[in-house]
C-alpha cells in the first residue's frame, strides 16, 4: 500500500486490516479520532509508535510531551505543518511495511 491508497482508505468506515498500530493511529487521527489514535500509538511500543505519539501530542498543542516522544523515537522535533508531518510519517511507515512484506517468507506474518 502506498500513500495514495492509504489516503483513499480513509473513505472506508474502518481501517484496512493488518495495519500496524502506528499506521492505524495515523488512520484514526485522519478520521478525527484523536483518542483512538493515541491508544493505538501507545499500543505500538517502539520507534514507530513513539513517532506517531510525538505527532499526536504536537497536534494537541503539548510541545513538551511531544518533544519527549520525538526523543524516544530518535526523531527531531518537527517544524513543518501537521498535514505535512502526517504524510511524511505515513509514507515512511508504509515504505517500511512494504519492505518487511518483501523480505518475509510467503505465509509469514510480515507477508
């Protein structure tokens, strides 16, 4: 799935199946469900979830908390628009997801 397909999936009533928690968080955020997005980001402990978590706290206006999550994600504090940051994160996570699928043996969870 690329960014265009991910954006197109926002027309559906539910997120696409098999999204990572971090991608599900971005999907929910784009649908206006900040609380659901926050829960999904928290469920993804690690770099990807931390990056989305940072974005979400930046979006809510909590710069201090966002900075903590950017640091945990190993990312600089973002200074672009929220829409641009959302797209950058989504594109990066989708690209990684695609690479994992290509590297995974057929029938494995990453395939």
